[in-house]
C-alpha cells in the first residue's frame, strides 16, 4: 500500500492518523453539457477515512503581515469518511468529510510531513513521472496575462497554454481567463473562434464601474475565456510597446483579476457555471489580486468559502509595485491595505523626502494564497534567499510550509524531432542520422561554411542581463580562436543587438547573429546545433534547455534555478564508464567558467563520439511532458483543500 502524505500549511503540527478502508465510488463530474465519469482507480487506495487527532497552528512571523492564521484550538474527532458531494442535478462534484464508524478491513498508518525547504515533498513516484490516476477532480481556473497560442511573450504563455489542457485530459474541468488583446492586425485572427457570451459584468474599481464582456472558445477540453475591454485594444505586446511599459498596466490587470473572480459565478459554459467551489491558479503579479479578492471581497459575504487559491510564481523580479496612493483604486476594503503594503529601502527611494511607501500586488498574493508554487524546485529555494528573493525572501521563508516547486513541461507534439515541420530532416533517439542533415541545412541557410564535423554552438533567448548575454559576448573572442561556429537568435537591449552585428562582421566564417525572434528558425537552431549555451544569471525554469535535450542538442548551463534541476552534469566514469548526465553545468557565473564548460563540451564532441552519442540519447529520453507536471499540480490541489482557506 502506498504511503499517504498529510500536508500542512502550518509550521507546527502534530501527526495525523490516516485510516484507509477498501470501498470506492467512482467520481462523477459535471462537464460541458454531459456527465463525465472518471473510471481510473488509484493504486490500491479506494476510499479514505481520516481520524484527526489534533493540530496547532503557528503564527508565521512578523514578515507575513495578515498572513499568520489565528491559533486554533485542539480538535478531537471520531473517524471521518470521505463522502460524496452532489450538485443540484445529483451529480458528484467533490468530496466532503462525514462522521462514520470505522468497520471492516482497516489499516492505520501514521504519517508525517516530509519537507523540502520547510514544505511538503512531492511524492517520489510523481517526480519520476510514474503513471498516477486522478483521485478527485476539481474546477480549476487559471488567471493569466497571456496564454499561447492567443498571446505569448515567453514561458508564462507556454505554461498557461499547455498545462490547462494536460489537467483537462486528466478529468478536471478547466477554465483559462485572459485578456482579449486586439491590435487591428493579423494577430487578431487568433481570437476568431471565440464567441461572445451573453453575459456582461460591471467591475467596480478605479473610481467607477467598468463594463467588461466575455468571449469563449472551447478547445482541447478547456474553456478559454477572454475578458474584453477597450484597454486591451492597442498595438504592442500585452505589457507595452516601443516606448516602454503601458502606464495603465495596474488598471488593466486589476480589471482582469476582478473579471476572473466573476467568471466562474456568472458564465454558463456548456450549460453549467463553474460555481463557487473552484481552485484558482493566479499566475505572476498580473493575476495576483485574485487571492486577495477572494479573502477580502467574497469570503466575508459567504461567497467562495470553499474555494482555494494558488499563486504561481514564474518570475519574482516582477511584482506589480505601484505608489501607495493607488490602493484606493483596487476595489479592496481599506483595512486590507497592510496585506499589500510595501516600503522601499532607503537606497531605492527617489529623493530625500520620498517615504518609499507603495503597494505590492504579488506580496498580497503571497500573504493570502493557500499555496505557493514556483516553476522549478531550485527556484522555490532561491526565492527564499536575499539574493533571489527581491525583498520578499523574508515573507516567502515564513511560508515555506506551503511553498513547492514544479518543473514546467514542454509540448511533446510541437517539439518533436521525428515530426517537426520546421526542420530539414526528421530523426529520433533510435535513428540520429537526420540531425547532421539539420546541421548542414542550418549552416547553408545562415551562410556559414558547410562543415558537419565542426562543433556548432547556439544561443536562443532575450538579449538582456538576466540571460547572461554579456558573459557570452565577452567570451566570443577567445572562443573564436577554436575551430567552432556560433549562432545567436534573439532581441532585446540595443547594445547587445549592435554587439551581435559587429561580431558577425568580424568573424564572418564563424559567427551569425539573428536579431529578432522567429519560431521556425528557433526550431532549426535547436535541431541543427550540437551545443546550446545558457549562462543565465537566474532562470526560474527555462524551456530552451528542455527543447535542446529533446532534440539531442547538449546544454551547457549556469547551475541556477530550473537549469540546475533539469540538466545533470556529465560524468564519463559513472555506470562502469558508460557515463551519465545530459549536459554541463558550471558555477559561479563567469566568463572563465563558461569557457571552461564549453571547451569540455567541444573536446568531448570531437574526441569521444560514443560518449557524445550517450549524452544525446539520455537527453532525448528524458521525460519532460506536461502530464508529469499536471500530476504534481494535482497533489498540490489535494494539499490546498486539506486545510481551511485563508480568512484574514
């Protein structure tokens, strides 16, 4: 029988006894106008009977203003049965604990909290990607500023475009709420299949009533809901244009959060609303007002009392900080100001009379959310340190008990070398012959000398300080002394774009820089290169190293965040000299360490072909699917519903 882990958001809790009996009822779920029955059974566990002995709740420290729960009295309880909960149609939509007398064949197991950084461990079976069935289905609501293919500027769009479909495939009812961005150009066609829902809402914020419309598309088993408002109709990215970030971003994403909280209550998608018993996934600061609204605006009036919220941190560097005077526009009660209160340190203030007072939307979500998830385990630790916490490390450390990291997956259909429509020749882990053809085609396309035997190194990403572009460019002159070729694809800071152009003119036979971003070209670089360099200063998860391994391209990465979690350093002497690992990692970040790691990779490519082939195959065989990530999110859902919701 499997070991059940009983999670707790509290820092101090006595063990709980779990009693498991062998009776099972299938889970029924209300879905889009029909009844869905999940017939999968979990491994040997059929129904759950819980004897809760007692627990105490510890205050999480003065860093978590308003986040510390009030200490609760000891609770004594007889055996509780995990019984069914039905909606008005009689369909089972969830479970609840009901008293019962334990009878029959029972096994009593004492459980304890295994912690990583103070929080629960995701079970080993789940982390290894082993098959697991869905025990309980939920109504899941993603709130996000972008979701591919409708809108995308980076990894956030990939996650919110793929993870919802993976959860829906596992039996959950899933809604994604995102703005309906229109700019009058060809990109508007992405929303062509979204139909306006006959339901408008008035959002009271920013000193007045804002009327929003909802558009809906059902695709991939997911309800894609788009919030329509004139503030989303303008050229540029979701966040800004050539002149910088939009000045009204706080208003635009505050509106998104209010609309997302209304959507499950008012939109009859497929004939049924999602109702109040939802689990909200608020992604990054743009959606971070959602957990605060649930606690401050809805629960005091008995609405969403059974809902839960999870804040998903993709990049802690962006927190949605605005002047304190803007708090009155957020649509929150005055007494909730301290949940968002933020004071800049003296050195960060603009002048001597500046008090540094501000509101920090992401901080409010960290305070009020029921769980906190980052996009890799390594990043979940880094954000609790002064170096990686961007001023929130104290608060995040106080909430370690509810902090977990789940590594992102990749779309195995879009990124598949055996079927990729963008590359010159297909190949697989069983037949690698097509990869050299991709290399030759890439060299020809970019005007490099066609030399299949020459190590080809690539970089794909934003040209900015975070990605370590300055480290790469400072290393290029020495690297060009070796017999190698180097390709860079990306856009960003003008100084780096000009630097790339200059290097191409100096090293005409060895270096190519493509300023801009082109999806087909990124696929061809991933397939055609032998080595991918990623010297990021910090990387919450990173996707390019996952794409590279999928295509048999060896990553050389700075050991940080998700890069450290996903790339295992090559050891040629392990496993009786057959080797292990999928790439090279180095730390600390420096020009010298990058060059050392790259030269090790180049030497292995040239002199040890069998070891190189082993590296390629191990990377291609690595499991990086969204289904694996979805299983881990399900465990976090289970933990979120174990404890009461945040009540202020």
